[in-house]
C-alpha cells in the first residue's frame, strides 16, 4: 500500500495536469466556467485551512474574497494608464489588504481568550454583513448596488482566453502551498490547536498568534481569488461580499473535505459544475443539495475527500509526519534571563482564590526551593490542583502574590508561565490524541525552542536533544510506538508519554498532578524513578501531587499538607507522619 | 401637543418592535439559550408557521385552525431534526450549526417547490384601528402586543415555579448529575427542542397577517434573534427581555432620528462588540 | 424599466424610463385627486434616486409640493418610523420606488395603519407579484404606471391567452417578465430592418425600427423605445387600466446614427 503522503502528492499532480490543460480539451467556454469555480475554490480552500486544520470556522469568508475583488477592480480601473508593471505591483494590495485585515481580526478576537467556538464564527458572519452594507451604501467608492463595472483585463491577459492559465496556476499553487504548510512544523502546531488548544498553551505556544496567522493566510488566499475574480468577471458588486457566497464556501468545504486542500478545491468545482447543469433540469435540485449537505455533515464529517480516503484505506484523517531517519541536534532553548535565585524558585504569599462564591485558596503561603522534589498531599478539595491552576493562569487570583524566579505571575497566561520554564502534567493524561506519538514528542521538543521562521522549515522535524535521548531510554515503549496515534495508547502509556513530553521541554519546575494515577505498581515505581532521575538531570524542582504514600517515600524531599486552601504542615515525610494536626485532619478531627 | 403625539407614536412603535422581537426570539432562546444548540433553521420554523396560515386560508377554513396546524407541522419537523441531527451532534457545536443550516436550506427549498417563490397574502390585519390616547393604531398590532406580554408573564411564572422548569435548569447545569438523579435527559432535551421550534412556528402564525410572506423570509428573524441573545445573554428570560429592549430600542431610536440604514448598522456593530467582549451577554447565566 | 442615462455601445433599451412613467402621469393624478402634497419613498440606489429627480420636476410642474423624501436599505423590515413621518407630513399622495420585499412590507404596513383611505399611492415597480404579496385588502387607492399589465387589452389579449395556455392559468406575468419577450421582438425588428446582426449595422438601422406587440406599437428612437404607457389602479389582486398615454417618447438621447456604431 502506497504511503498516504505519496498518494496525496500523486493526486495533486494529476489534478494540476488536468486543470492546466483544460482549455485544450474542453474548450474556452468550459475554461471560463471552471476558472470562476477555481477562484471560488480558493476561497473554499481558505475556509478549509482554518476549519479543518486549525479548528475554527469562519462564516464570513467572502469578506476577504470581495475585498480583494474590490481592491483589484479599483487598481485595474484607475491604474490603466500607468502601465502593466505598476498594475501588477499594486495588485499585490488585493492580497495584502485582506490578509492584514484577517490577521488583525484574528488577533483581536483570539487574544480575548474566548475559544475558537461559535462566537468567532458569528463575529465573522456579522462583519461580513457589515461589509455588505458598506458595499451597498458607499456608492462613491464601491459603485453601490451596481458595483464597479467596466473592469479591464489583467495586463497581458484576455479574460476569455489565457486568463484561465493564470487562474489555474494560482489554484494549483495554493493547493501546493497549503499542503507544504501542513507538512511543516506549523502544520503540526495548527493540528494540535484544533486537537487541544489548551494543552498547547502549556507548552509555551501563544496559540492566539498561531490562529491569527492561519486566519491571515486564509484572508490572503481568499483575497487572491477575489483579485483574479475582478478581471475575470469584469464587474464586482456587493454579492462578492455577500453572506450567500460565504455560505457557499462553507458548504463546498464541508462536502469536498475540510481537511484536504485538494478536496476543498474540487468540492467547489464539482458541485459548481453539477449545479450549473442540473439546476434547471431538475426542479428539486436545491432540495437534493440540501440533503447531500446534511448527509455529509452527519455521516461524512471529512467530506467526500475523507470518504474516498477511507475507501482507499489510507489514513482517513490527518496524515502524520513521517518519522525521520536522521536527526540533527536542536539549538538550545532561548533562556529568559531573570534574577538569579537567591529568592526561592517559587513562592506563594497569602494567595486567595475563589470561584462561584466558594473559597478555594484561603491565604496560601508556601515556598519551593531549587533542586527539590516537593509533594503536595491533602484531602480532596484541599486545593492541590487549584494551586497549579492559580499559578498557570487557569484560575483568577483574587489577592496575594505568586512569584516564580522572581517574576510575579499571578496574572500571567498559561503560555507566558510555560515560557518561564514551568512544565505541567495534568491529572487526566492530556496529550494530542489524533497526532502520532512522534508528533507529540516533536511538539514538546519545539516548546520554548522553535523560532517563528523555523516553523516553516523542515529542519525542526528532525530535531533531537540530549534530554530527548535520555527520556526515550527511560520509557522504552515510546520508540516502538512512534507512528501510533497517542489516543490509541493505554491510559498508563499516555501518562508516561505526557510526562516524557514535559521532561523534554527541560523545565525548571515540573508540576506533576497525580502522575501515577491508573498505573500498576510496577509502572508506578518506574514513573517515580523517572521523576527522580529527570529532576536530577535537569537540575530542576518538582511539585508532585500524590495520594500513594509508598510512592512518595521514594522521591519526596519535602512534603506540604494542604487543607481547606491553606498550608497545614510542611516537613519531611517522617515529620508529617508524626504531626498531630495532620492525623486529625486525615481521620476526621476538627480543623 | 405635537410632541406628545410623536412621542406616543414612538413608544407604540417601540412596543411593537420589542414585542415582535421577543416573539420571534423566544424559540431560539430556548433552543440556543437552554440547550446550547445553534439552530440555524429557527427562521424557517417561523416561516412554516406563516405558511400554515396560508394553507388554512387557501382551504377556506377558519384562520384559528392555523394554530394546531403550525403546532403539528413544527412538532413533527422538530422531533425529526432533534432525533436525527441534533442529538448525535450535541457535543459538536460546529456540526450542529452546519446540520441545522442544511435543514434551513431544505425547508426553504421545500416550500419553494410546494408554493413557489412568490409572495403570499395573508388577510386579517385590515386597517381597523384603535384610538390609543388620541393616536390611531392598528388594532391587530395592539392585540398582538398584549398577547405577547401576557404570554411572557405566564411563561416566566411557569418556568420559575414548575417542576419541569427546575428539571430543565438542572439538566442544563449538570447533565450527568441530572441523569443520576433520575431525570430522563434525552426526553427532556427532545421536548425542550420541540417546544422551542413550536414557539417559533406560533410566532409565525401570529405575525403572518402583518409581515411579508415568502420562502426566504426566515433569515432576517434568525439574525435578529441571535443579536438579541448575544447582547441580552443566554439562558434566562431576563436576558431575553434585556436583549429585546436593547436591540429593539436601538433600532427604533436610530431609525427614527437618523435613518433606517444607520439603525441596522448600529445593531450590527453593537452585536459584534458584544460577541467580542461579552459573549455571555449582559445577563450572564452560564 | 430602468433609470435612463446609459448609452453603452451596443446596448438597446426596451424598458420604460422615468420620463415616460412619470412626466405625464403625475400631473394627471395630481389633477384627478386634487393632490397638494407628495411624499417620496424608495430603496437606496440609483433607480429610485433618478426617478425622484424626474418626479420632483413633474410634481412642481403640476403645482404641488414635495413634503418628504426617504431612502431605505433593502433589508429593512419595519417601516413604522417612516410611516409615522408620512402620516405627520399630511401628504395626499405617496410616490413609491421601493422594490421587491420592501414594497410588500411597506404597503401592508401602510394599509394596517389605516392610511389607504387618507392618501393615494403611486408606484412604478409594483408589479403583479408584489401586488399579490400586498394583498387585495391592503391595495386600495394604489396606482401603478407601466407599459404592460397582465390585464388583457386589445393588443395583449391574444398574447396572454397563449401564455396562460402554455404555462397554466395561475402563472403570473408582469411587466418585468414580459419585457424579455419585447426584447426579442425588438431585436427581430431591428435585424430585419438592418438585414444584418453586426452591432454597427443594427445601430445605424435602429432609429425607426418598429413592431406591434402585446404592448401595442413600439418604435425605437435613440436606442430607447417610444411606446404606450398605461396607468392602472389595483382592484383586488389585479390591475384595472384607467388611462392610456399613447406613444410617449423616452426623452433619452443615445447616439444611434452612422457615427455611433
């Protein structure tokens, strides 16, 4: 069975050959039709880029398509006298302006910490409606209801002739670009965002910037479609920014396949062609399309491309990065220079956290020194996990101070705290389930290390580090399961994978929330050994939340007993065991 | 004297705008606000209600029969949609959005296939007017406003006191716990959804004589309802009321003092602002 | 119908211009109903604005005044504010250039506020489909001017019979649909006169090309048409023609001679 990647490449080349030669065997009229559909296809691909790859759905993509069209119309109409070269240069505005607008919108919306949920979609829809209103009303600039007419040809092209080749080349180029990006590190990161954005933030990635970049790129691609739309049609009206057109893009992306750039493109072309021929022949055509659409959403969420892939038994969903044979050494993590540690590594001073009227942390004071393994114990509801949440931006701190390496972090966001060198392992193992083990480890290795430019190169896919080598030695099963999807591992293996990922990020402080939950006795010992040796190798500190006393005995340098949001007792395990207060709390005595 | 007259007209217009908004939003408030289902076909259920009146009038039957007809049609359609599309997709908001959107296209084009694309005339709101403090105002509209007011008061009282209301609130807050407590969440969710779409249909019946009736009429109601819920807040009748007054009031005020385009633009911008900065609306319940 | 003022090469217009629909019609209505005050309302784009320019001249020429001029966007559903303005202006007549859904909603609301008996309405785009949506009970004192209504006349009776035989008795034919038929007839007349279909030849031969169709005699001049205009009053769900204005010129001046091809 050929590798899925090879099949994908083959199909794209075949499609490119068909598209680029179309006028020769189908005639100019068909080329004109297909050309328009390829332009719509680009906008469809831009929707799929956001939705299938990065997990957020733009419902108003015609905003960027139409904006590109209007800018292009403007340039072509007014720069006519200035000559071909100027026009081409100014036409890049038709791509740049929608891209900049999309990036800005994405940044502003995603930075606000609402997830990429339906509210983002509704915002894009409302903005699209606003643009439609503007296009209709601002007649002096946009031509109002009638639009901008008499748009001349693109320089050196004829809209009924060779303009098609320009369009086809652009369409093929867009497919290739998106595919290339999917196979680069940024593609893995986008997939991780759609998978579990929250988790990715804990690896130090400012996910709102990554999503904004995806949205900006989608704006550029849609703008490119619009830029060529203007000379193709000769006329740009408010329909180009209309909600109806946006809706069509989404439908084509859904039916064609939102995870496949080729699928999205062909979705637009094929459905468009079928609609053109059958709409008049068949009275119930629209009803049929609606039923197909509903069927796709309900039964084939990956669209026809996904269904075809499933039939051919290639990996239906995302094609994982291949496991490299040769590895190169990654450069060091860019360390953030903070004041050297005379002060403790981590300190809480009178921290108060409450939610929904319940006091979770009641003036918590604690200190964690360098190179020490602390264990937090305490009855349920004592505030152990909440301590982790408060210091990683997941719970708002009402009052008090949290300092890490001298910096005040009580109002920092998760990714900012991660960048300072805090690694967190969650109570319920949280890995990127649909990505392969190899890719999960890659993301961990890139954490705090990969630079934005490097996200577009292939080199980071081959990175290795000393800590990675050591970690793989500790957990032998990882090497033999590199191509397995993380979600297919057993619970215990996922726990260990997550710990491995945290270790690879080389943090200064490891926050480990019940690392042995769900592990057998043998695995528990293994995990404890791994924690001990990792902490030593990294010269780091760790805070471990655990209930298993025998496990704690092996690793705890220091034990902190939490009770009702406060620190009840601190000391070695032996001291804690003898404390009267602790005994009372655990056996139900008065606080 | 002149000022009084215009002020009274203004308030009557405001009252009508808010009543119509509240009436057409309550269905979506239940489905989106309580169940979290983005029902993009909400406007089409309203449309089905108006076409029920068309059918009844065409058959020469008394207009009141449109009410049971609308209830039956919307209940059947709602049950089917909930069973086949909404229930399997409860955890996937995007897919619910798209699936219900597919339903909206289906309903629209189905009605086009049956009735054609043209406008339909529904009689009943002829020029009979009532004198409100010296200003003539259409009687039908006044009756509609009163009916809406009474119905909402009743709904508010019922929801806060009835057992079903408590169960729904419980199910919304913690579905797992609700099931453990013996509440049949599947049936409750289905019933809630059906209630939401039936209320939309009834809104259509009540509005049919006043508004224009054609297959594509639903989209405007959907958008306005979303704006009301986004601004007012999901999950409570108070939120619905607040949202209605803000959106309806803004639209009427700006339209009266500037022009209608500005009114619509202002509502759009207001909604975008709320979506961005306060997605839980003014009266946050969840 | 269209707003006039477009002379693109190779384009020939068979639709009514505001000059035809308004210039003789408004004075007639003004005199007939002793109208002193007109209110103008239309959708916000070029056709209503151009129409209102012509309407204002005709209104002033007939000795009446314009007491209001409002433009609304397409998706407006609630006309209560405008209707308040219309009522307060104490207009005797409203000139309507709303289209599509706007026209339906406006006219229904207009009637529901009891204004149908206080002022007459005159529209140039209230064709039969819209009239059905407005409804018979809401269409009292509503006039429309067009070069075609689906009410049989001496020239259109046979055509309408053939139309309904082919498409069914319930199929609605309005001036907008019928214009497409007129377009083909005009093209046929011009091509026969020019004995060619090249744009240059057609343009040169266009002046004077003529045929007799459902609208009556239609003659092309300056690439627009001279034809009859009918003023009709709504009666139930149909129109009754109350006055015919024969052979009105379009007042357009597109070049059509040897120099224009």
